[in-house]
């Protein structure tokens, strides 16, 4: 199944209420960015990256939490259970029983999930970030997703997802640091 099929299979379209809520939050962010630009507290690249990050995270939360059909509360507390399954050394099984190849693909996609957010972070802050800052942001965002999934019964809470998403955010921030250096010519 390709990414497009995953998206249309597992996620319903946004409702009018959700679109209006996003539009209101986005317009408030645009207003705040305009005020900060006018006061010379931020530069244009920070405003653009901030608005892109808000849009991206809205889509991520929409697809991983809010547009999913509610089910039963599910969690997998064992750390690295998916890699044990992939390598054939674990027998904990998965709620939903994805095959080893499917788990590998899912783990790689989870690494990619917050990679774009990580790329935008140095642009939002306007400075180079240390690797651990990207990791911490990834842990915070991914934990918010996983806890929301657990509390709202909208997916499987697992520490592996937090680890993979955080790794992707950290790697993205390292690439974002290089891109920021190119933009600033340093």
C-alpha cells in the first residue's frame, strides 16, 4: 500500500468544523507573525517557517489523531518491540498484526513523519539548533500524538513511534541547520 492509499484508507476528510478551527488558528498565527515582524522581533523567514510548521503539524495531528475513527484503547509498552518482530527475535505480536516487512516500512515512515518539522525548526528559531533540541521537540510532539491516540482511542500508543518520530525530527533539524547556513551564506 502506498502512502496515498494509507492516507485515504485510514483518514476521513476534515469536517467543516475542523477546517474552520484550523483557519481561525492559522489566521491568529498570521496576525501574530505580522505583529512580530512589524516590531522587528522576527524576520520573514521565521514567520514563513513558523506558519509552515503550524500547517504541517495540523496535518500530522489531523491524520494521526483527529480524523481517525475511534476504536478501543490500545497500547504496546515494550520498547523496540517492532524491531524485535522485524528481526524475528520477538514474539510479543502487534495489535493489528502487521508483518515484519510492513513493520519495517511503518518504522521508516515513522522516522520520516516528523522529518519536515525538524527541517523547519532552525528556520523558526532563526539560528542553528543543537541535535538534542531537535530530539526534544520530536519527543514532545510525538508524545502529544501518542497520548492523544491513547486517550481518544484513535490508534496504538507505542514508545517505538515516539523514538522513531523523534529520531526523524532530530535528523530533520540537522538538515535544517545546513539549509539555514546556505540561506544566510555562512
